[in-house]
C-alpha cells in the first residue's frame, strides 16, 4: 500500500485553507450539508489525496456541526430526535463507505480514490443538484403563496400515511406526525455511506428529509447538522485508526469554519425555503463542473484512457481549480446577499407593523 501523503503546509497554504474553511462553514450553517462538498474538492485541488481530504473533513465536521446545530436550535429549527436517530443509522453507512475507500486505495492507490471520489461527486451533484434546482425554481414561482411553498411533497405524504406497528415515531419537524423508523433507517445508512465516501452526507440527508419525510427545508438543513455531528464523530475515529486524518488540515479548516458557520446559520432566519434550495443547488452544480474536469486527468494517470499530454492535464487541472474558486465565491456572495436582503426586508416589515400599531393606538 502507498505511504500516506500529507500536504506541505506553507504560510500561504494555511491562509488559503483558513479562507476555504470560513466559506465552507458559511455554506454549512446556511444549507446544513456540512460544507464538505466544497471543502473536499478544495483540499484535493490543493494536493491532498482524496482519502485524506475525506477523513480530515469528517474530523473537522462534527465540532463545527455541533456549533451550527446549537446556533440554529436557538431559532427552533432543529429536530434533535430525528437528527440523532438518522445519525445512528448513518454510522452503519459510514462503516461500509470507509471500507470501500480503503479497498480502492489498496488496489489503485491514491489516484484511484481521487477518481472514485470525483466520479461520485459528479453523479450525485448532477442528480441532487438538478432536482433541488428544479424544485427551488418551482417554489420561487409560488413563493407568494405560503401554503404552496410549504406543501408536503406527495412522496412524503405517502410515507407519513404508511402505518407499520411497532416502528412508528413522532417528530416535531413534520407537525408532530408519525413516520416509521423503517423509512428513516435506509435514509440514514445512505447518508453515512456517502459521507464516508466523499465527506458529504447532506446531499442525501437534506433532500431525503425534505422530499421523503416532509421536513421543511429550513428545519431539514438544521437537523442535518445533528446528523453530521453524530456520524462525523464516528467516521473520523474510523479513519484516524488507519492514520488517514491530517489533524493539521482539520484544525485549520475548523478554525475558519467556526466563524463562517454562525454567519450562515443567522442567514437562514431571514430567507425563504426556496432561497436555501436555490443557493444549495447553485453551489452543487458549479462544484460538479469543477470535479468533471479532473476526471480525464485521473483516468489518464491510471492508464484507463490514452495518456494525456502534460499541457492538457495541467490545463484541465487549472480549469477545475478555477471553477472551484468560482463555486466558493458564488456561494459566499449569494449567502451574504441573501442575508442582507432578508434583514432589510425583515426590518421593513417590522417598521410597517409598528406604524400600523401606532395608527391603531392613535
């Protein structure tokens, strides 16, 4: 097996990682995905092997997720019960996913895990990002109708209607309705499996809670932070046991993200569900493009396709890196703009309400 390659941390590299962590934390607090879908590709683009990037992200994820979940719990957005139950099942998926990663590395080396992680990113981001974008645009059209915007999806209505004796549990996030734990179990396992493979369980966890269980987007993104905390603790321990966690990367990313996650969490209190979905989908699709450009490079290095000229490989890598930078910048700006606009709208609404009360009292 190849020796584990860790990044050579220069002052410039530390500064970049801190900034990446800050933006990743902001995204995490806002959409509840843990932010690793930008952090993992960023660390890979900076030279970390995929398995080290995934392991180090999982190690930094659970304390950050804890901070974010506590912050959003103060706004009443977290379903702790659902998060813990999904997190427990997610640990099973983490164990399976970690096994896949280590087996691939044994057979194909670090480049094999790079290809594996990037390919999963492309497929998952295309499916989930496209679906969430479509739903966000539909929700935006009907944003003026609150009942329409928060309408429970048909699949979730069916799931909530199924009664399986001995397995039913009640959750506040779906209006104190009951759902069978047999539906939650596969969702949790799939979330953990994906998290251990690419350090991003929220791609499954958040949409699953929204579209399968019927949890509102704001609460789904917040509850996912609880899931991320539970499975992140277990997953980082599993990877650390085999020496794949670069604690330096974890601490630098964590230091930046602890600041960003609070800004993102505050932003959710001022925006509508469709805005959260739109920003989530937008970042997903840009990261997809970034990872797509790296696939030919990895395939070439593994001799699965004809060897690419060095100039071509360099060009594709540079395009991938630049696109990732665009995703980070776009995500940060979108969240900040949504936060500022939401706060302004909220202030206007309060002023209007105060004016109405003043007129009524006079």
